[in-house]
């Protein structure tokens, strides 16, 4: 079944969903400003942001930095070894008698 044969589906984007929620709250006469400024909402918001930051640091940021750092060190060491080997093969090579006379 290719893309042309699919039936059209309803796609709701995040912005449209937010606007729809705001319109519904207005229709039910909910005071959005007082709800957002309430201490309970602020505590919930703070809790959620702290949990998201904790999750981001523990499971995404720190392991990624660790893996990337290990990979960087590994790649750097292998490239340095190649440079050292090339240097010792080409620059520090002592010529033999045949090379000197020719």
C-alpha cells in the first residue's frame, strides 16, 4: 500500500492543540491567569521542571558526554600514534650506504 492509497487522517499540531485547549477553557469561563499564578500551579511547575532536568542530566546529558569523551580520547590517541609512526618512519629514518651514494 503506497502513500497515495492511504486514507487522509486528522493531524493536530502542538500549536493547534494549545489554541484548542485555550478556547475550551474560555468557553467554560476558567480564569487562566489566576490558575497559572496560583501557588499550587507554581509548585507543580517547579516540580516538573526539576524532574525533567534530573532526567536529562542522569540519563541523557552525562552518559552522552562520557561516551563522547571516551570516543574523542580514543580517536585522538589513534591519530597521535599514526603521526608518531609516520614521523619516526620518515624523519628519524637513518639512511643506509646505498641511499647516501646515490
